[in-house]
C-alpha cells in the first residue's frame, strides 16, 4: 500500500509503455498516484490521465521554470480544470533560483498569484523550491498558504527549511534522492520528520533511486524510498515497509481529501 504523491505520467519518455509502466507500479503495491501539472498543457494531460484510471489523481499549475510562458487566461482554464473531482492539488509551483529559466521577479509574482488561486479553489499546494528558501517561506506566510496546506515536494533542503515547512503545517515528501550515496545530510533530516508529516514520491521520470539509478524512473520504484525511510525510522515500533506505506498513504489521503 504505497502512494506516489508526485509523478509526471504524461512525460514523453512513457509514450511507448505508459500502460505497462502503470501496471508494473500497481503490481509493486502502488495504490495511487498524483500526476503533476507544470504548465497548462501538462495540467490538461494530467487531468485526462486521471480520468482514465480510478487510482490516478491530478494536480494543476505552472512550475517556476515555465511561468515566463504564463498567460492570464490560463487561470480561467485552471479554474475549469479544478472542477474535476480528480484534481486534488495545485502545483507544482514555487521558486527556482538555480536555473532562473524564468526571472526571479516573475517567479515571485506568479507564485503569489497561484497561491491566491489555490486558496480560492481550496486546494493544497505542491511546492518546488531550490536556492530560494527565504523567499519561498516568506511568500507562503504572506499569502496565508497554511490555510490550505501542502507539500514541500522532493525535499532536498536543510534542517531550517524542514522546520519552516513543518511550522507552516506542511508535509515533507522524500524522493529517490534519499537513497543517493552523498545524501547523508538529507537522511539525517528525514530521521527528524514526524511520521504524520511524511510523504513519499518518485518525481518520475527523474531522480531514479538506487539500485536503479541511471535508468528512467517510474512509480514502481517508490518502494525504495519507503524502504529507506524504514531504515531511518527503525526505532519506531513495528516499523516496516508496510507500516511506512500505510502511514504515508494515510497522510496523502488526508491532505488530498481522498476517502
């Protein structure tokens, strides 16, 4: 019983075997997925995929890399898409000052606008932040994002960011990065996260965990993230992959309001 809270099932790298990939994940114990919107087209594709499978859910929104392409009219379409019962979150949105594919000023403006829209739609937000911790937290506070909650996805920040995220009432989601040899600090942080705030994800097709690193990632591999969290929380009573799967699945369903 695993819930992959962050996938990109519409990615072209799955065009040859998308249904087989989904079947492999189900056979590996993945109960549900959220497939993520990064711009208008991928948001529309995410909703279409979610409509095809009862266990697939969708998020909508514009990734910080893509906000330079955003048209104001997109927000009307996001409002329309959000009426679909399979849409459970708004994102991924946020700030990325590492690549600056969109200017920091435009990223901040669109980040605020999208939090405001998520609040209107009553959807939790999925946050992408890279080298932008202070601005991310400040904007989340100023736009009252704690009222809708959300996820710091693919967490790879420091202990201060983890604390800030938890203080906002957000969940923290770990990906295959947790299994990487050089991720010692991240594993130390993961040990400190309360179990009721943990989520797991693949961010597939990216960030393939060990032992499959170097290949295309897919949702079946979320089990390796779960196994690493079991090792890191080994002191918790009755800890096992089944336990961490049940806990993180319950957390995801609570956040996404899935019965």
